[in-house]
C-alpha cells in the first residue's frame, strides 16, 4: 500500500500543478459551468481516450495521459461545484482553490485506501480500456441522477461518482 500511496501522490502532484497554473492563467472561469457541463467536459475526454484506444492512433497532440489528468481535474471541479453550488461568474483565489483541491483529493485518497483494503488492489490487473469504460459509465450515472433532480433511491450520489472517476483516472496513470 505504501507504493500505491506514493504513486497516487505523484499523479496528484502533477495534476494539481497543472490545475494551479491554469488557475493563475485563467482564474476560476470554470465556476460558470453547471453540473451537466462539467459532466460533458469529462465525457468528451473519456470518449477521446476510448476512440484513441480503439483506433490505436491520434491526430491531436494531447495524449491519453493528458486526458486522464484533465479528467482528474474536472472531477475536482465537479466536487467543488457541488459544494459551492450556484454556478456563476465569480472568482475564487488561488489559495481557496488550493484548499478545495486538497480537501477533495484527501477524501478521494481515503476512499481509495479503504477500497484497496477490501478489494486487494484488483485495479492493478485491469486494463486502461476498462478504466475509460468505467468512467463513461459513472458519467452516465451522474447524468441520470441530474435528470432525477439530484435524488437517488438507494444509490450513491454525484459526489461518490466523481470520487470513483478521479480514482480510476489515477489508477490508469499509475499503470501507464
């Protein structure tokens, strides 16, 4: 588990570095995104990964690892938007973004550690294709929950799906 924690932290460090630099460049323009728009941004990236996997070639410069990093960062955006609510034009400071980022990564990592305990790190034997498919499935679940006005009868909520999406992406990057 120590190896997994170290690998997890390294992936997150790379993603957070990108996130904070983009926050310094663009501010928090993503605050205008409604939940469905965040889902669609992740969906576009996941479908691109799947298409590249199937065609075994790509024409645009960003590689699959860049897309998984983007998915991690959009999952963080989704969790922040769920917490703050009211998508609108307002700016968060870099310090606030840093705090929110760390909060949701800590929660996702704790979830990963608990699941790894129970599942015995089964993800290490999974394919990159499975991670892309599972992410797309989780996005479909979020879309259905949104169509149900955010309510579920017995299923996990939107936040749990974002955590899984984030962790699947971290696993894919570790295995790459």
